[in-house]
C-alpha cells in the first residue's frame, strides 16, 4: 500500500459516494435522525463520523492489510473535522462568548 494511492482512493470514493447516495451532510443528518428514533438518544453528524472512524480503527486491528479500512477511515475523519463546527458555528461561538462577557461586565459592581 502506498500512502499517495490510499489518499487518491479516498478522494475517488468520496466522488462515487456523493453520486450514489447524495451529500454526506444529508446522509449523516438522516442517519442521526434514524439513530435517535431507534435509541431515543441524539447523535450529531460529528459524533457519528468519529464513531465510524473508530469502527475502521477496530477493523484495522483484525485486518491490517485491508485497504478499505484506511480509505474509509480517512474519509470519516475528514468529515468529522468538517462537522466539528457547524456552518456559522465558529461565529456563533464567538458571539455567545462576547455576550457572556458583556453580561458579566454589566453585572459587576463599580
């Protein structure tokens, strides 16, 4: 296995998956909704991808020569990174922090 070939395969698989199943954001959101219906526990797309990456790491333990585990693991980890902060999330986090700071300053006695 060559590292460049693994990364190339990871990109090619992403293109094929999007054509077959639609966007990963839609697929993971739908999967998380189904998970919550079944278990009663919420699951975010971020955590779903972290779990799937963990699954691939587990499979590598028993099948270290299977290329699919590395390729899929790379992709799940990349999607976890994408979903780590939702769109507009970084701005919302900063704004919430600023609001909290202003509230603290307004409640302090002078």
